[in-house]
């Protein structure tokens, strides 16, 4: 069995830290496992594909390592299935249209099948695994999401990004609502090239950060809306919001609950998922 050496993860403040609580519930975004573990099975120099048992060893060691470090007692995990509401939301450019001809790595389907049978991974349809993770922590605010997906950092909860041969692992504690919403606002303004939505023309991540810093708004989402409004692009703002935001719940028919294109509705929608003062309505 392949063994992974425990590493001390770094928080955003630079201090090493693991959760202080015991018996934690862990929520796994398993989507990235099917990729990074599958690619790890291919030898870099020769291109030779190692046997599937190599992937199984990494899966088992990674899972055990994460549960140990995070003091996990229970868990649930998700994989993305068929269909995605964002395909219908995206009208400016096809959602993930830049991935149409992407070839899946070897063992991609085998790893998914293994995760389903070994760890009871749930395949969700109509939305993505990271949405399902957001839904899980909306029901259990003390849970810890495990994912390397930066999009999930906008969700207000504890998170853990596992390490790979190229990246260091990191633990993220819950931040004030305003910090998570800043990450969402930056995504709305600058877009996401990985998922093929471009945000406001000419605005990259650094420019988005400057916009939020310079505009005289205490709310980052309102600042982002204001920037779109100056270009008469309110419709594009709501398109980008729907593409960027992690859906936190489904309706009685199992369809994701997506915000209506109205500014007042938007803030009522957000207050369901981010901590705020019920009297002043300010983010906390």
C-alpha cells in the first residue's frame, strides 16, 4: 500500500493548523480525484500507464490521511453526473465549451466507479459535485469540505485542500461573510477561463480586486453589480452570478434553486447562505 507522509497544512495567515474539533463530518468533492489520480498513473518520462492498483493505493492512502488529519468521524462524497443547469444559464459563451474535445485520462471511469462502490460517492445530475458539497454544508454548518476547487472557497465553511505532487495542502477556517463574498465578486467580475465564462470585458483578477477596493461600497456584490451597471450590462452580471455561485439547495423536485434576476431578490437569496445580522442585515 502506498503511504502518504502527513504534512502540516498552512492557513491563509501562514500558521500551521488542523481543525481543533473532534468527530468532524467531512464532505468530499470527488471530481478532481478522477483526474489527478488518473494522471498520476502515467509515468512522466516514458508515458507508460501503471496498473490500476496504483490508483487504488493512492485513493486509499489519501482518504485515510485526510480523515486522520481532519479528525473525521463521518463523511459523504459527490461526483458530477449528467446535465448541468449552467448550460442553459450561459448565453454569452457555452459553459465549459473549451473542454468539448478534452480526452479523459486513463482510469478516469474506473476511479469514479471505485469511489462509488468503496466510499458510496453520490453521482448528482443537473448540477455539479461542488454544488452538492455547498448543499451539504448548508445543512451542516460544522462540516468540512475537502476539495482543490478554488470555486468552493466562496462557500462559508471550513475547507481542506489536499496536496498533490504539484501543490501543497492547506486548511481554511471559516472567514467572515464579507471575505467569502469578495471571492464570489471577483469571480463575477473577472470570469473563469477554466469554465469558459469571461466576466466583464477587460477585467482580470487583479483589476477585479482593484475595483472592489476603489469603489465606495461596503458590499462586494453590490460593487460588482455597480461596475456592470456603468456599462449597461446588468443582464450579463446576473448571468455571471448564476455561473459562478455555488448552488446551496434544491427544490422539492430536485432542481437547483437559482436566484431571480432582480437586485433585491439577490440579497435575500444570499442572506440564506451567509451569516448576517438579522437587524442591520450587515454581513458578519
